[in-house]
């Protein structure tokens, strides 16, 4: 094949074209490799003195820093299954939790579907309960393969949510658990399960309105 | 001696204003990014900050650091990043983690409880974050193991063959193209994949 001169010529020409393109692309890619701060600066900024820019920079950093709340707030890391009770940048307590499993349940009728994710973003403690009872939603019966009861009293399940519960909206709660061996794993239907001692601390330290950050 | 002093004076005169100009540009850019972050912090959503200068990545909400991640290494290609907030358009990976389907009634009466869940360990550590404005962030785990090495070899060949062609293509079309390689610890790379969802805001501080 390599004895064929025509083929060899085509191969050389294609290689030259390819490497020309590669070199040009490589040059373009690395030209701004410094990723410098060059860019389209507005004229107004161009006239501002360096000292004024430094002062503005410090002010903006202060404003950003001041956003961290001075009061107690909760941070929940659903990936590592950890809950942090914090004030400012300081950690008051950390606890191993169980967050949502991310599993999907479909109603056999095909009309409804549930995704058991823990919601993410900023929330607030909306309700606080001592010795809460669980009102089982439809998915709890479907998951167990049971018929959905018509009598609402048959939905109430006592003692499964632990000693305390903090609601943060849309039926989601931070609550206790009977399955302490599963703490640290993603097994819930979206709620946050916490061990008894940690739950008591969280319940005592927080009020209605306490901010919760879930990621 | 006199000549040396004159040369030093000349260098000072030339270098002084140039570095002041660079400082000025750096502060203008940084101030703009801080202003953008303050706007982002007004909303209750989770956002990301990739600070290439400090080699840190932050998961944030309302300006609060929720988690800090160390960037082990990074490389930048193409157009400089803008001073705006980017939005995540897509998380691209070879093996996308899948959700478990619950079969009604199956768990009842089971002796061996098996956890069927989507967990952090199921997340990929090698993937691409496609942001708007032609920015792609390639996340890779730190070296370790033969699989990781093969992955890195594959990645390097892509980088040296495909990226230059892509750069040329975008330059000819007049569209911006930025590629950033970020090396994180394996679990940190998984945590970024876990926490970032489509539409999340991201701010990139240049080195």
C-alpha cells in the first residue's frame, strides 16, 4: 500500500492539513491561556481610580460576608447525609442523617408517580411538633402493596417519627427514626431522619422561622 | 553605575503603570463578579463559585458557604471567562446514574433489607459541565488506579486532538469557546455532580 505513490501523497497532504488545523486551534486555545482579567471594561470603570476600586472591592466583600446569618441555621448535605447546626461560620453540632433515596414509585393505575428526593435550596422551619404522629400518604400504602383506606383515622401511625418533628413545607419534615442503623444512607422518601439525641438538640435550638439550607 | 541606575529607573517607569493597569482590570473584573454574586444571593437557590485564583470551589446559597472543595489542579483554554453568572445547561457523562424503580408490595415481608437508592457513590467523578456562553468545565478525579489512568489517557487524547479543532471551529464562527479542566478529589467531584442541577448559577473567578 505504501508503495503506491499517489496514496502516500494524499496521506502527506491530509496530514499537513490536519496538523495545520490542529496548530491553528492550539494557538487559538492557548492564546488567552492566562485567562487574564482582560475584557470589555466599561468606560465608567476605566476612569475610576485604583484606590476607589479597592475600596469598592472591600465593601462588596463585606456585604457578601454579612449575608451569613448571626442566628442559628441548619445546613443539610444530602450527599454525605450530614446535618450541621450552625451560627455564623461556626458549627454548633453535626449529625449523621438519612436523606431521600431518589427512587421512583409509580401508582399501578399509571396516573401518579413519586420521586423520593429531598428538596434542595433554602427553606424555613414552619412547624414544630412533640411526639408527632405520621399521617401516611397514598404512596406509603401503594409502596406496601396495600389498599388506600377511605377512613382518615386508618392513616395515622404513632411512634414512627421519633420524639420531635420540624416541618419545612410540602409535607417534608426533619424527624426521628426507628431505623438508626440506616443513618448515613439515602433511604427516606424525602424527609430528613435524625438520631434521637441530635434531634433533641436541633429541636431545642431552633424556632419557627429558622433557616434550613439543603444541598 | 550611573547607567545601571538609569536602566532601573526606566524599568520602573515602564513596569509601574503597566502593573497598576493590570491591578485595575483585576479589581474591575472582581468587583463585577462580586456584584453578580450579590444578585445571585438574593434568590434562595444553590449556586457554585469556582475560584481558580484561590484553587477553591464553593457550594453556596444566600452568600453562605455550604461546602468548600479544594481544586487540585486546573487548566484553561480558549476565550477568557466573562464577568457574568453562567447557568448550567447540561451535565454530560458517559455513564449517567439511574434511579431505582420501586415495585409496589415488594419490600413487604422481606427479611434481607437491600438499600435501593441513588447515593453519592453512584455519581460519576469524570464528567463535563456545559454552561451557557460556550463554557465547558471538564471535571476529572485525581490520579489513582488503572481505570483512572486509562480515563486520563483518553481525556488527554481528546484534549490534544478535538479541543484545538473545536477552538478553530468556534473562532471561525465568531462564537466564544472556553474549556476549563478541573481536577478534584474523587468524592468532591461526585459531590459537585450531586449538588449541581440544570439551571444552577455558577460564577468563575479567573486565575
